[in-house]
């Protein structure tokens, strides 16, 4: 019973985390400020690294024009996007 309650709370918290990521990504994607997309990508990356136990900031936030690995990041996100679309379809 307790495990089920914990699982339900974690599921809801996971959805809330994804909604925050969505909102942050939307702000970056729609911003006219050329530095904001890069800054938000770096902040999201750092937040995910912190989740894995890496508390040290491994890079300063920079504008998107200075990010050298955006093509790789885009490919990984595209894969995750397609996977999430596929697994969320009704069977």
C-alpha cells in the first residue's frame, strides 16, 4: 500500500518536472534574446546533472552561439521526443 502511494506521488512529481522543463524550453524557444536559449539549455543540463549527484557547475551559462555540441544535443532530444511520442500512443 505504501509503495503504491509512493509510486503515485513520484508519478505526479515526474509529470510536474516535465511540465517545468516544457515551460523553460518554451521560454527559450520563443525568446528574442539571443543569449536566453543557450543560458536555459545550460541551466537545464546542470539541473539534470545535479539529479545524478554532480553538484559542481561544470560550465558557465553561455549564449547559444557559443555552444559547440548543440547538434549532438538536438539528436539526443529528437530521439527522446520520438520515443516519448511512440510510447505514449494508445495501444
